[in-house]
């Protein structure tokens, strides 16, 4: 089975949420996991719990990223790190735009550039990009987030072209609402904000959990080596991407 083809993995955004859960599953699968994140305390907790190798590095610092992981031979790359901001382009700040592009897009591209050639040389590897339904559908707000995730969607498809003829698989996982800290961070990140976000976005809803995302990743890797699971759209049963607005402007 394909897990036996692989020995090492690198997971970004590994200090919390989906990234931490993915890193934990991959270590249980017997892989040596290199966990990348900015939060040193949480990353060290993950390392103590799972045996993952922590790399405290800012994904947007390409020089530091190269020094930390550029020399590693990675079989499974999971680009999970991501940030979001509330609002649309009319009320986004300069820093909002720069950070979303730097983390969600530029960091992903730079890390993939560092890791993918080794996969091609060894003729094996799996790139998993965690994007969002925001990259596929339009809904109000989060304009820059939508743009970066749409780019990740296209990158995921293009990587298949870049590596054609090699045993490189690429999977894009597009989740709907998942129970993570993302909404709480958008509301300020304080304990009070986290509690309010939980009540607003999760309490009473049957949202996806990190286990759902991990199980999808596990399935994509575990399929026979001649099978590439290109894209997996995961949504709560009660969440749909429909809806149409036609605003009538009075003269």
C-alpha cells in the first residue's frame, strides 16, 4: 500500500487545528513527520505528544524556510497553513492583503518549490493542499481569502502537469466549515473571542471536524499507487454553497 512507499512527511500549520491532527495521524502511520509552524509552545507540545520533529519557522520567511527544511527528503508534503481575515476588499488593510497572500499562496509555492524536485528525482511523492470551498464558490466577504484559495486550487491542478510521467500524486482537499480556531482568531483571538466564535459558528451546527479532514487525507494517500485522488470537496451535510442575490436599486 502507498503508505509503505513513504517514510517522511512535512506538514505546515502543524501547531493547531487540521495541521496538528494531520501531523499526528501521519506519525501514527509510521512516517517521520517534520512539523512547521510559528507557535513554538504548541509545536513543542505536538512534538512531545507525537514524536514529530518541530521546525519553528515563519512560512513567509523564505530564507529561514529554506535553511530549516530545504535539505530534507520529503515524500508527503501537506500544505495546511492558512490565515483568514474578515471583510472584503473595500475594508481590507494593506497588512491583511499581504499576510493572506504571503501565507496562503507565496509560502505554499516556495515550500513546494523546495520539496517537489526531490520527489521527482526519487520518482515518488504526494502533495496535499488544504484549500477551501471559498476557492470554488462565491459568497460574501473574505475576498482576498477567496482569491488565495482559488489560486491554490489552480496550483494543485498545475502540479500534475509539472510532474507528468513521474509517480507524483497531488490531492486538493476543499473543506467547508470545520471546527477550528479560525473564526475566533478573526474575532481577535482572546479566550472571550474564541468562546463567542464557538457559540456563533459551531454551537448547534453539525460542522466538519479535524478528524473528517484527516480521514480524507488518509484515504487519498492509501489508494493504490496508480490512483490519484485529485480533489475532495468535504462539506457538512447541512451546509450548501447555493444562494443568489439580486439587489434592486431604487431610483
